């Protein structure tokens, strides 16, 4: 059989084991798990999570995996789905440039559910994460820019491919079984940026987890698909791409340094769309240095690199979810409050009269040229006639200014407190970041101490 892209990826996945990981890759995968758990626990009481939980309870198969933070067990796909919604609903989870999306929330709910059901350890999950990141990141490098610009939600539409490979790796599927699973994932790859600012955005990330699990479990049972589902004349790259040669992006598949070390993960400092973060860093620094507030500012102008603001669909948000995808709200909240936190995205916070009145004073524009290197040029025009300027390229939480392990543990503690849980954030962080291998279930055991989680009561 002619080697297709799916078969090449399948051979890589089937041959990649924990022994092939570097220590740095393993640590980065553990940090990704810690951040994903933090975001999911923080989101546990959000209305979309409660709705997803009610749905999952009504449709669940035999109990196999846990809803994080509740201790409740659901069917494999349903547990991964609920955890995926919870992990993405705050839009606080990590991102990576090649994907133009959120790799960890697209993978780890499925991987952890599968690992719990199959009795796998953290080392196996980390290796599967590295393999999945390699595939989704390379596909993102191949087609991601135009794909995203056309309106696809790459976290879901490209992420499902990497998640399927990650789950196939964890299950030990053969190269052909993995290729079959990829074809089944292609049949389910979906997600639109039009849904940003609604519950459907977190649904799309959660669907990538559920679809990947269905794909690998069917492939393990002998369900097949076209081995050319990715690169055939009617395949994924032709349909979802814009004429790119995706095969070139996979020529060095699996070779060191792998993509996780080259692209790295960007851990969010603020619980809103990453397209606002450079602006927030610069604006909050200016406010801290000068003490300016809403009453002092006549207008704010922000220029970003080309397509940098593509996810920011809401100029005049009215809800917390819409506010997460609004440059105008990011600027107004930062100037008004001097911080942007989980509490910033209550609907009432977005609807404050002063905030609503100020947002028309904020304008954003995109520069010409390539997307990278990214930047934000901020001009704050004061009522006294002065103009304050700041340019931000490297941002807090990005590859050049990563959050420390201690700061990541603090983020977990904040999320646990936000959800009203009694889980010991320090103990969870220590266990996840400890390089020793242990069952995934040992980590999940530490999450199961709900206090007032609204989802548990419904």
C-alpha cells in the first residue's frame, strides 16, 4: 500500500513511547495537565457545564471515567465531553501559535478519561500528549492560518486530528488502526468561529475529545476508513485547506526537537481570548505606572499584527462570554479595575454603565504583513492632551516570559477557590509536576472534594 499521510502519522504514533520523550517534554506535558485541570475546576459551576452534565447523565453509558472535581463517574465519551466543556468555558486554557488554538483542552479530557478507564499512568499520558501535539501542531503549521481566517475553529477542526493520534498512541493502536481512526476523525472535524462568545465554543472543544474517543475505539474494533482521508483528492487537506502542500509539514515528523519544544505552550494569565493579552499587559503596566483610569482617558487605539484580532467578534458585548472576545471590554475593564480576573466576566461586570459608555472610545486595527512576530501597539490619548504609548511583543505566559511552576500552582488555587471547592491545590500541583510515574487515577482522586459546586446538586 502506498504510504499516505495518515499511514505516515500512524507509523509515528505506533512507534512513539514514553522512552522517546525528553525530560523537558514530559515536564511541559505535566504543566499542560495542571493548567487544564485548573481551568476545568474553575469552570465547574458555569451554566454550560451544568447543562452538559445534565445531558451527559441522561445519555451516559457504563460509568468509566470521572467528572473532574465531582467524583461522579460517567461513560467514557460523556465524561470527556463534560470535562472538555468545563476546561474551555472560561477561555483560560493554554494556547499555541502553530494551531492558532487550544491544544491541551482538545486532548487532555479524552486522554485522562481513557487513561482512567484503561489503568494507564501519567508517563503514558504525557507521551500521548507529545505525539498528539506534534500532529495537530504540524497540521496547524501547514494549513492553520488560512483555515482560521476562513472561520474554522482550529481547536476543534485541527485539534481533533491530534487528539485522535494521542488517544491511539495511549491505546497502543497499530499504524493502520491509527490511520483508520484518523479517517473517522476527519468525518467529525467541525467547529466555527461564528460561535465565539457563546456556549457552543466550549462545545466545539469538548466535541474534539468525544469524537477522538469514538474514532479510536471504533478503529480498535476493526472499523476502517480511507487511508487517504487526509491527503487524498477529496480528503481533509483539500477540503479544509487552501491549496497548501501539507506533506511538507510532516517530512520531519517526530524528529527532535519536536514541535512541543519548538513552539511551546502559552499559559494564559487572563481568563479571556489570547488576542487581547498583549494589549492587557501593556495597558495594565501603563495604569500601574501612571494611575490613569477611565475618567482620564479620551480614547484608546490599538494596532495588532495582521489577523491578530480575528477572534474578537464583539465590539459591544453584553454578556461575560461575549466580553471574553472583545478588545473594547478588555481595555475598559483594565482601565476601570486595574486587573482582569475571573470575576471580570460576570454579566453584571460587563454591563456596568461606565464600561458600556467607554467601549466606543476603543478602536483596534490590524497592521499589514505577516501574523508573526505578533505585537500590540497601544496609544492611550488622555483628556489633558497627552498620549501614552506602549508596544508589547513578548507577553506574560508566552514562551519568552513563561509562568513559573509556582505561578501555575497559584492559578490552580484561584480556580479552585472560584468554584468553591475544597481540593488542595498545592497537593494537586505537587503530584502532577512530580516526574515520578503514577496512575492517572491517583491525581483525579485529589480533585474529588466538592464543597458547593452547583453542578453536583443538579
